[in-house]
C-alpha cells in the first residue's frame, strides 16, 4: 500500500496540481472594467482632497489644537502626540459628517445605536457602561472604597461628616424594561456588596435602591403613561424628577438620623412648568440627535419643576441692617456672616446636575447646598476639584454629600485618578 501511495504522489505533476486547484491555466479572475477602475480612483481622489481641505480649514480656524506641549520628544516617542493628532483630526468636519451618516444608517436600517447604547423594550435606552464587565473589577472597587474611607477621614479631621449616596444603575432599577438587553450576572450583587462594605467601614451612606424601586412599583399600579412617573428617563441615562425627589428625601432622612443641625434654615416654594419634550443624552451619545424628530427614539416628556427659596428670619441681607455704610451695619453683617454660610456641600456627577436634584435636596434639608458636581466626573473628578478648592479650605462645611453612580465603581482606574488617589492628603 505504501508503494502504491508513493506512485500516486509521483504521478501528480505541478501542472496537474494547478489544474486541480484552479481549473485550467487559462482561467483568470475577472478584472474590473476600465470605467469602473476610473470611477473608484476618482472617488478615492475626491475623498482625499475633501479630507485634506477639511484638515486645512480646521487648522486655519483653530479647530485643531497643535499646542507645542503635546509635541515633546517624550510625547512623540510614546505615541501620545500621534494619538492627540488623530483625535483632533477625527473632530474635523468630514470625519464627523461621515460618522454621523454611518450612525444614522445603522440606526435606520438595523436598529443599532452604536457601541455605547442599547435599546430595551419599546423606547427604553440603556448605557453600555452599566453592562460592561471590566478586568480587575473587584480590585478597582476595593481601591475606590479605600479612597472613600480616606476622604471620610480627611473630612472628619476638619470637623466635616461624609454621607455617600450611590446611584443604582438604570438597568438595575428598570429591569422590567430591558427585554433583550443582557445585564451580566456578575453585576447582580455589585451594589449590595459596595453598600455593605461602606457599612462595615463605618461610612455614613444612603441606600437609594429601595426608594427608586418603590417609585416604579407605584407607577405600575397607577398604569402611569408618562416617563416622569418612573424612576429613570427612557432616552436618558439619568433619573426623572420623581426619582431625584425621592433620592433627595432619602438623603435628608439619613441626615435626620445623624442629628445634624444645618444652617441657615431656608424654606422653599415649588411651582410646575408646562409639559415639554426632553432630548435624552443617550440619543446624543448614539449620534442620531441630528435626525428629524420622527426618525429618532421618541423623546421623554417632562413637567419642569422650579423651586424658589423663600426668605426666612435668619436669611439676613444688607437691606435688613441698613445701607451698609455705618460701623453698626458692618458689625451686624460680620456677626451674622458665619451663620449665613452654607453648612453643607455636594460633590458628584451629572446625576446631581439633572432633574432638579439639588433644589430637591435643598428643599428636603431646608438649607442651601452648594453643588460642586461635574458632568463626566466619574468617581473622582468632583471630589478632587472640591477638596482642593478655596471654598473647602476656607469654610469646611458640617457635611459633604458624595453622589457616586454604581456604574463607575468597577471601571478601570485612569492614570489621573490613580495619581489623585496616591497624593490624597491625610489632613
């Protein structure tokens, strides 16, 4: 058998092998016509010219930042300069227009909202940050817990209490609206483990999940038709005014348990505005907010709430003590100056800047609450900003509220965040 096999192999010539794989020697792949080749070349040339013109226009108008500091030898060798230039070019008109067209086509043809947004039931949209599984997730959360404890100790050394409020994921609170959106099992007990760790470390905190869930249960019983009756907005990653109001009241209940006397005391009046559509940030993040309204996910409808402070007895102004020119008047203002300083402060993320959360918190506490929250601040941005501010150094409050979204707990720790953690002062 071995001899027969060898004879068979010898009889297979290179010519026969070529014929076996490719048919006949004369058979060649079909070539594009000259006209098609010219059209393809012309399209490529026009694209290159348009791209060059887009970059030139952006350079001339200053839309591309070529700051000399980004072009150091270290930056060039490490690739940071090239990455910076690529990011700048990506924001020029042509790439932006092409990206918008791609996002619109994906949405209209396949229903895709891109890598950052998922569509659940009907009109409900969800941020994929909540659904992501990160490497070293447990270690990242542990490092952030350690940082919360250090911030608590830092504040306490200056006579300030810390109250943490962790905002549950929208995909956790609105699980009934997920439909085909997959939420990883590994995140099921993430919030519970985090809040238990805060308790074990003796960190004052407010659990918001129960109250937000209760809002949805009450809305379901009423067969509520407006998104504002749910805890979260449909096309936005943030809570509704109902959710913000309930969370503010929960935080105020924690303050009551701590027996804090916050000054100055302030009363507030509430008024309702006209119902109006609200464009969600998830629609913008998906890159389809420029489409006609009829082609986008239906916007949320909200009834804006305006909350106004009402002057109280200890809200002293210059008009109450005279024209401010006499020594007596100056003494009066100095006497009441410290009393009128807010005794609370808020740090956090865009949740604190959405759906009238701060006015709701002020109304629930009956005292002004200056906010240092910042959009995109993640876990650390607002805390870093506030703890290094003159406002904190010159007038430490009685309490700092730290609003932290659940979705940032296990995210990778950036180099800037790590540097802040490493250099966090002890006093």
